[in-house]
């Protein structure tokens, strides 16, 4: 019987290096190429620029490829068990424990792992770097949130970033679970954290120019989609300019809340005076923003403060449907209750009438609810809104106090990252 070979590929960007490895693989036997699914690519390097169908189409037309299958995970387990190829072909670039795992699977039936050098031409390394740079470009970055929402049924996981280093944490943090890589899908540039990082209250005091500087600082070192906390959006006449600026920068979405006057942080609830906007006025702001938008990628998400301001479920739902009618690309429902009940009730009732509009939640106070449970209620985006700054502040404060206590830094050093590590971090 003819020998068979298997090769896995992302196929986002094909150059001679890939063609050479395909040719070598095809020489070993009838070649099946496993093209990574959008979800699988998302799990390790962010959203693919080309769709799965486009990537399959390219591979299918390469000489030597007999068959194309979907590889819906980074793990080789399923494909090896199903296809039992005589050879699994891989470049000499390995991630984690993949090599050992493939070898163990192949050993079970006498299959063989064949390694080829990734490339023998340095120009291909240059192409790869250039392709990587594309991910930083506003045109590519802006549409990533919409794409991600289309690509997956699970809720997207979003963490706050307020400067370059926290952006890098959101970009790179990952854990390996059951053969899959789990990461954050996007970053939230919170008004609370951006203000706190500047030592200021969260009252729209940090002006837009300064917020744009934060966004740029983060964008320079990351590629994941950005959701901006736009506070109230300002007056409508200003908001329309803001939308265009953010689009141009490559931000994926702005969330604006239906409040007017001096904005205070929602987690104060009714402890401080906060005024909700009228449905009509806020709807007009959304309409104006959507009319100002120049691309189809950007999203304007309406945030409803009715539960925060104890205006009741009916008010929250009436507003949600009105904002959708006005053109909102998503609805964020906020709550400061310790239990998720009112948020879940809102989601259930909203979903009874509206299936397609993304729902966004911020489980800061009701933090025991799981992502899976929120997903069952139709939630599409979960924002962990303030956790990096809240964890960094106590650590820094503690070190400052230790130096004062001891009149030297020896004792505090144990709580600090070694100098060598910080120098090589970036
Ligand atoms: C923020 O992160 O700034 C928010 C969410 O707006 S909250 O602080 O909960 O109001
Ligand atoms: Mg905010």
C-alpha cells in the first residue's frame, strides 16, 4: 500500500520555505495537509488574516498536496488517531512539548516523525517578520474583534491594559490546558485604570489626547484587538470626531455609557449623584457615531447603566432595544451586585428578542460566575476590567513601605523581579 504523510500548517502566509517542506513531505507519500482552523490559530497567535476557506484553497492548489483536512486544534492527537499517517512531517521549530507528544502517538502504531529545517534561506525569515508586522497595522487590527466574534461561539476573554507593559501581559499571558493554549482575546482600555495609573479620579478628567497616548503606547507593542472604554462619549459633536480618530488608529470598538453630566465610576452605584441620559439623546449619539464611521470593522457598543442606577430591569431592556434600533453594534450591561442574577436575567430576556447583537458583561463584583455559565446566557464578551492595576498597586505599595521600615531595600528585594529578568523581559 502507498505510504501516507501528514503535515500541519497555518497557511496564513505561504512562501518558498513552505513550498519546499510540502515538496519534501509529498516525496514521502500521499500527502494530507491539516490546515489549522481559525479557532486554533486564534489560540496561539491571534486572528488569522485570511479566512479558513481561503487558506484551504491556497493549500489545495499546491503541487504535491493530495488532500486538505481541517485541524481544529494545535494538538496532533485527533488527526494522528484518525489518519494514522506513516509519516508526520514537521519543521525543526517546535512549540512546548509537541514533539514528544507526536512521537508518543506515532510509536503506538509504528509511524515516523520526519523533521526538516524550517528554511535554508534567510529571506524567508524576513518575509515571516514582515508578515508579523502586518498584525500591528491599523487596517488589520481594527477588524479583529468583529472577526473573533464571528469565529467562535465561546465568550471572548478580555483583560484591562493601561500601558505598554500591561498590554504585553494581555498579549502574551497564556496557560496550556488539555493540549490547548488559553489566552486573552482582546484588551480593555479602562477609564478607571487609565485614570488610576495617572493618579487621577475616574471622572473623564483624563482627556482624550492623553487616552490616545495610552492607546498608542499599547498599540506599539501588541497586536490584539482593543476595546476602548469611552466613558459617556462626550457631547455628540465631539463623539463623531472621536469615532473617526479611533478607527484610524486601529481600535476595534468603543463602549459608551448612557450617562450625562459629571461621570462617576459605576461601581459607586447610587452612593454618588449620577445622571442617566435620556433614551432619545443617547440613541442620537449612537446614530451620529455610526454615521461618522468610515469602515465596517469598527464597533460602537452601548453600555446600559439602569441596573447600576437601580432603574429596574424593564428600563434596562427598553434601553437595550432602543440602542440596538439606533445602530449599536453591541450591548454592555453593567451591574455592581455580588450575584450575577440580574445580569443573567437581562441576558436571557434580551436574547429572547435579539439573537445576533453581541452582549458584553463586566463581572467585577459578581466574580464567582464562570465564563462557561455566562456563555450559556448568550454573553459574547467578558471584560476583566481592572485586575492588573488592582494587583500591581498593593505589590508596589508594599515594597515602598518595606524600604521605609528597613531603611534599605534588601528585605523588599524578595518581592521584586530580579534585575536580569526585567532587563530581558522586553
Ligand atoms: C472601567 O473599567 O473604567 C469601567 C468599568 O468603566 S467599571 O469600573 O466597573 O465601571
Ligand atoms: Mg470606565
